[in-house]
């Protein structure tokens, strides 16, 4: 899918959220799981979202406006959220990030989908389980994406994805594998996002 994409703003406090009420799809996951790389791969730009080998680089809600070229969807935002679980950040900063994320997800009525990213090279960690349980408990339209699929043997990708779904107690239909290097999963992920925007957050299976 071809889109126009642009960075809009970084938000450190909820009163800074955009007033333009487009649907929003939020990306959550551990630090350095590949959220920025995913955004760049989705939109076909290598430098739209800043990537870094240093965990904890994203410290704000970063808004990217997506306008599909094909008339398949109205404009929407992808929101890149601070990564959780980065131990090198001081405890107060981690608490601030956690509060910002939770308040945003609870209060932002235009959120129509949440994508939780899991590094496929490792089993889900305790904080991944906590986030997954919280999202499921609050009935969010929710997709699990296994990132860095190119780092896993091709024959092991389906099995690894199934283990992630079982570990998080999610439906295997609500998981997909993604690689920023090979673009695996790119079109399926676009399909899910466009459907989420069209259905305004009602639960999807695809």
C-alpha cells in the first residue's frame, strides 16, 4: 500500500496531544524492539522515524500522520510510544513513561488499535506479559507482531509465532511476523491497520 507519511509532533504530556481527531494506532513494546524500524518500513522511508541502537531513545509519544494514496482509508496517526523495560533509565523516568502510556491509552478515545511488538528472538518477558494482560483486560483492539523475523530460521517462524501467542494467551489469528529487513508481514500489517481505522477499533480477526 502506498501512503504519504509525515512526522507531526512529540508529546511529553497529555495536554500536548494533537487536537486533530484522526484515528490513532499505537505501537507498544520493549525498548529496542523495532518500533521505529517498523514505521520506516511501512511507509517506505528510512529516516521518518529515528532509529537507534541505544535502548530508551524514544521518550515521548511520537505522532506520524498517514494518508493512504488509494482512497482505502481516511488519514490516521501511528503513535510510537516509549519502550518499556529499559533498566538504564532512572526509576522516576520509567514511572513517568508508564504513567504517560497508561493515561494515554485509557483517555484517548480515538485510539482504534494497539500493536504490541515482541522480539521473535526471545520469549515474551514479564513486562510483555503485563502489557498484554492489561490490553486484553481493557478490551482493546489488539495485535501482536513478532519483530526481527529475519533473525529466525524461516522454518521456525510459524512455530515461534505460535509460542508467542500461547505465552501471551492470545489468539494465533491476532499475531503476525514482521521483518524490517525483508518486509515480511508489511502488507498484512497495513491490512490490519486500515481495517482497524475503518471499523473504529472493533475487534478484528484476519
